[in-house]
C-alpha cells in the first residue's frame, strides 16, 4: 500500500528575473513502511518536494495522495498531523525563547491531542533523552540533542509519515550515525514511513529501501538501493 503518491508535481517560483521551475512534473510513490531516499545536488528541488508534501508550500500543481486519499492544498488537521517534518537545522527549527517542554506541547495543543505531559515524556524517552531536559532552552543543548528534540516533536503527534530534510547535515560526523540509527529504531518501533533527503551517499544507501536521484527539478533515476548504487545511470 502506498503511503504517499506523487503524480506530475510541478512547482514554479516567480521573481523579478522571471519564472523558475523548481520541480518539473515529478511522479513517484512511497510505500507504507519503507524508507524512500531522495538525493541530488543542491538546488535540484528535493526540499521543494518535501515542502509541497508537508503543506509548507501550496502553489504547486499536480496530485498528492496520502494513503490513497487526495490531498487538497487546504489540508485538514488530521492530514497535517499524519505527515511531520524533521528539519535540517536543529537550532533554527526550535524557538530560542521557549523551553523544550513548551516546544513539544504547542503542536499537541494545536491538534487537541490531550494527555500532554505523558505524550511529551514518552517522546523524550523514545529519542534517548531524559525528562530533565524538558525545562532547558535550545541553546543549552548540543546539536545532537536538539535534533533528537526535533524528532521527538514529530513523534509526539503520532504521525504515519515523516519527512527527513537532511536531518544529519548540520551535525558533527560523530553524531550523524547515532541519529540515523535512532531513526531506524523508531521506524521499526512505530511502523513509520520516511522520505529521507540527504547529500551523504553512504547514509542514503545505509537507511533507504529505494532511492531516487534528482537533477534540475526532475527525477532522472529511481531504483532499489543496491541496484542504483551498483549500476548507476547518473554521475
């Protein structure tokens, strides 16, 4: 069963210099329970696709389906809850003047999830942190801890699909493998589906089931992980 189905997705930006096609009629399917890797050079459209799927951009054309149901540009709260994002910058994605507890509490209140404290404490433990960190601020945490908080914020809403936008790019090399291993463990524990964007070819190969390669707004290659790495069609 498909978790996310993308058909002829197109995203065009306009500025004073004219029209810029960021994503040009892209189609692919992410199956339920898999890790779908999406890679390509900077500016090729990876993050734009993620923002269209998550609802952060709404001027796209084409078709997005969530578990077979057509997603409109005006999302329901349930659709927004079911698809969560782990951002690249673990510091910029957290409010600097809000404690970790409040950061995790806010989305629960928006979605009226209830049982806030228990959900927050469970999410913190699930990502390998202690509850004593809940009353600290982002600047008091390490980069790895902040990224784990970002993952916990996504988990707290009980999503089915997590969009990982280069979640290890801003971390020290010594921490990157820990975060990837955590994502793998959480996927198995909760039956999650990932769209995993990264530049690190070895990490994409390690975590992904299938991989798509983007170039200039289009997908130029899509294959099973081992097939793509052993017989690449694109440099």
